[in-house]
């Protein structure tokens, strides 16, 4: 049985959230059940989570450079953590890119904050948006090639 199928052979990663987000794979561990409970999966918590990330990005430039970089890093950490966990549970294609990209950006921003200066000319937020753009392009390509936005093993091309 493929990881994206239930015992009945039904695809568990069929779109569920506004027809866009795949359903989580069946939770087999306590950690998976905990993550399923914590990840925002209804409109209000989802909008609040987005709001926190956007708010951090908007607030960052108001701070001195070290705090600005740390706030950018926190925004990337919050977004990357959500996407990384979402990819683990739902295999959402764009989360593969945003999870890895934003977590990497977060670590980079925290190093920069420690140094007290930007190593990329203050373009951390542009990199954040660039990762988002790449992720959406990846998902668009994945859906065209595989007919689903869920990344699964053994998916016929």
C-alpha cells in the first residue's frame, strides 16, 4: 500500500482545505496526532498564523539591525516550521520548498543577527518572498506532472 492510500485504497491526500490542501496521511504515532491537533486547519487559526508571519515581517524594519534580522529569522522560523510539519503530515508540494527554504533562511538570519549585520544587503525579506515564489512554481509544476498537489512515493509520472 502506498503511503498516500488508506486500507480501502482511497487516496488520503485528496484535496480537503478549500480544494487545495491535501488531507494528512493517517496518524500512526502520538507525535503525528499531536502535530495534527496543533497545525492550523480551519480558516480563523490559518489566518491568524499567516497574520503572525506577515506582522513579524512588517514589524522587523522598525527595529535596529540586529533585532530586525532576529525578527526576520523568527518570521522565517514560524513559517518554515509550519510548512515543514505540514509537509510531513500532508505532503503538500509547496511545503517541501517553503519548509526547507524558510528554515534555512531562519538559521541564516539568526547568524546575521549574531554578527549584527546583513550579509546579503538587507534582502532577507526578498529572499523570504523568493522562496514562496519558487515553492508555488514547484507546486504548479508538480500538479501538472502528477495530477495532485500531494507529494507521494511511487506516483506514476
